C-alpha cells in the first residue's frame, strides 16, 4: 500500500527578492528541487542520497509542510495534502514526524526532558494528564534513556542521548511516517551504530515508514529497502537497494560509490575521481545536469534532459542506457 | 628498508586547566614518523587526536599547557626551542592543514596574497618570483585559470576549491612534514576523493611525511601506512595498517571496526560499543576503556599503560588481547 506519494515536486527559493530586483527583473532563484516523483509503501524505508545541496533535506521538509511546494503534489494515504482542510492538516502532523540532524540545536536548552516530550502530547491531546507521566516514561524506556533523567536539561546529556530524546519526542505522536534527516551524521562512530540499531528496532515495533536522508552510503545500505540517488534537485536513479548496490547504472551513482572510503588493508592507489564541482543551482545547466562532469557525455546530453526510465527493474535518468 | 625517523614524540602530555578541573587531553603519547610515510591517527571526538597535532607545532594556548615530553624533529627538540627558532619550523618545515577551510583562510585577503605571504616570509622570495610560484602552486593543486583565481577572495570559492588552496599554502614552503587535521570532513564524498587523491600524489612526489588525523577509520585505511588509535588521551594501539584492520587487538579498535557498516556485507544488526568515553576531567585509573569493555578482568583496574607486542609492527596496550594471542600461538605450536 502506498503511504506517501510525491508527484513532480518542485521547490525554488528566491535569493534576491527585493522590490528593486523585481522591478529590474533581476530576482534570481535557487532551484533546490526540480521535479521529483516517488512513492513510499507502508513499513518501508526509502533513502534519499546525494551530496550537500542536492535538495534532499528540502524534499523532507516540504513533505512535512515546513515549506510550501512551488509546484507538484504530495499525497498521504491517497489524499492530496494541498486539498486538505486546516483541521486535517493539523491531524496529519501527528502522523508525520521528523528526526533532526543536530541533536544540539533541535532540543530547547531551557526545557527539561519531561517538558520537551510533554509539549507535543498536550497540544495534540494524545493521552490524558493522569496517564501522561507513565506514557513519557514508557517512551524514554523504549529509546533507552533512563527514566530518572526526566528533570534534566539537554546540555546534561551526550549527543547520542540527546538524539534518543529527539526520537522519543517524535514517537510521542504515535506517527506512521518519519522523516529522518541525517539522524546520525553528527554523532561519533560507536554511537552511530547504537542509534541505527535503535531506529531499526523501533521500525519493527511500531511498524514505521521512514524517509531516510543521508550522504553516507554504507549507512544507507544498512537501513533502507529502496534508495534514490539525487543530484542537483533531480532523482538520477531509484530502485531496490539490492539492485542498486549490486550494480549502480548511472555514471554519477558509479562515481559516488567509488568515492566512498571502505575499510581495507591495501592502500588505494587511485580514487576514481569526478572532476569539477556541482553546477550552480541558480543557473541550471541545459540538458542533463550531470553532463559537465560525466565522461560519457554526448551531444544529446547537452541538449535534452533525460527522463527516468525503467532499466533492469529500477529507474534511471541517463541517455546512454 | 629502514627509513629515517623524521619526527620522534616521547611522553607528550597536554593538559587544559579549566575552572572545572584539569582536562587531560593528551596523556603521555609516544610515537614516531618516518620519511615519506602516511601515519593515520584515529579516534572519536575528545580522544585527543587534534590536540596531539596542535601540540606538535606548539600551538597550544592558555589555559592549555604542554606539561612534559619531547618532540624531536630531525634530532632537534622542538620543546626546547625558543619562539624565534620555532617560527622557522612552523609552517616551513612542518605545516598544517585544518578541518574548516573557511576558518583557516583569511577572509579579507585574496588567495594570491595569502600564498605570496607564505613564500615571502619562509623562502624570502621577491614579490615577482613569489607571484609566479603562487600561480604554479595553484595550478599544481588543480585550480583552473589560476592567474584569475589569485585575485579572488575565499568566499568566492567553493569548499573543495578552498581546501585546495589550503593544501597549496601548506605545500608552498616545501615542508618535510604535513599535519592534516580532518582535512576532508567538511567536504562531500566526491570532493573528498579529489582532495585525497591530490594529497597522495603530491606527497609521493616529494617524499613528504603526512600525519593524517581523522575519525573516519575507513578513509584512513585506504591511504595510511601505519595507524595509531587514540582513546581518552592515550594511544591504545598502533601498528601497520594491514595488521590493525585485519587483526585488531584492542577491544576498542575491534568495536570501532565492527560498528562500521560494510558495503559488501549483509548485516542484520550493527555491533555496538556500549556506553560513552569517560570524561577527561575524571579519568579512571588503569584501563580507561574498562567500563565499556566486554573482556575486562580484575587486572584491568590498575594495569599500566605499556605496549605489548602483538606481532611485528603491531602493539597494543590491552594485556588481555596479548594474553589471548599468546594462548593461540601456544595452541598452534
């Protein structure tokens, strides 16, 4: 069953939106997301992978309604979000939650742990006041934080524990769908493994659906069912994790996989290197967005933008396949 | 072939006197660096790896203090040098690459000015010669149209380009040792690959030694010759890369390696190391990893921090590991 469907989503941000700029027709836009479509089934984990600035976080935030989409539709359980009433949208906030990247800035430093988790419970009327304390203690137990820390402040915890508190806060809404935006990249390696295991356990227990945003491919391989590789606001390759990791097809996916350091005992003589940088998202290139760095680029790549098409059980956007 | 030791560090201790107490950031480390070698220092945040790097150049400001130890660079003890002589070493013979290229470049000077400054100061180049050399250096680190880029300010460059400039500045004085403190952590993977590739090639050509400080064990395993693993201010294991990765002896190193998801392996759950690193304000006696260790014995409570030989070119402080190895060898024999 499709839980979430995203259809041709676009999100542009104005950089220079002053009156004068508008008058002189000089207002420029950052093209963060440029027509992205995908769907997520219930209980599944879809990962969005890409380098910084490719629009993966913007997609997550737009789905949750933190940004208004410039174009395109997002449907939840078959219903378009843009056509929902205010009350329905408020109810949707319970069902869709977020886990943030930085556990240091996503918790209010002036609130105690108890208040951090209590606040959403009260505003959404999840449980009655009498049951509240037990409910919070139960949540903390689920995420592995000691119940005696209820009256502590965020700064008294380590990064990993703070991330656990953030997770408890998202779970307090009894959500179906969670956007996890780089939930472990701010943590130390040995702590990363703890949080990854926790997320996977919670997914089993509560039947959660994840949109997992990350740049670390080995983590993505570990946690996801399906993977989407993004570049400059476009999906280049999307499909089953096993297929993509067994044989990446898009030249960018290949290059990305080759650049990832792996634990080895032999010294790597030559990293397969992509030359150049990601193009400027204010002035999008013509044709395929990757052509300036692609060694297989031909004439058609400079002119025509490739569509996502079915290749070997997955979808790839490349003219050469 | 026995290569010449270019840097010898003995019993280096760097403490910070804070109002909460003494933070023992680096707690008596010993290591050496050979000519043309890439030495990786790995550890989690707070392990003391960056402070070790800074201490080598005596870049520790109060309330920090290098309490004791000797740092011998080609036989000269840097700790006994006065500041005037130290300036001739720092940035000239031993240079440093920092993590954040935006913070290590001066935002109000063009990158040309910053390169020329180094060449004039350390190599006494005339302005014109320095300028030509600067263009050459930028070209060498792979910056296109270097002549034009000379006039650009750091904010006009992308993160990867800035780090290339920092590498160019570090190489400008033709140093014998480069200390790179998380040089690619702020960069994307494809850009990281570019910079690592660049550094590898430049170092090989010049027989420069490199100390590569990082938390990324996978990255270090791809480039280093030898690896030091640090934990709570101590080196707990060191040795040749192959031996450490394939045959880690210390339970912490084992845990670190096991907690990294491997691309071509299917694991259901990741192995995790329980708990946290002890606070550097209040370090326990004996083995500092004890509270998180699954193999601890009573002996660990007050054991010394001496290295035991695991194999040729591989040493660890964990005696338990050493014991196990011996039993194995005995069993085989």
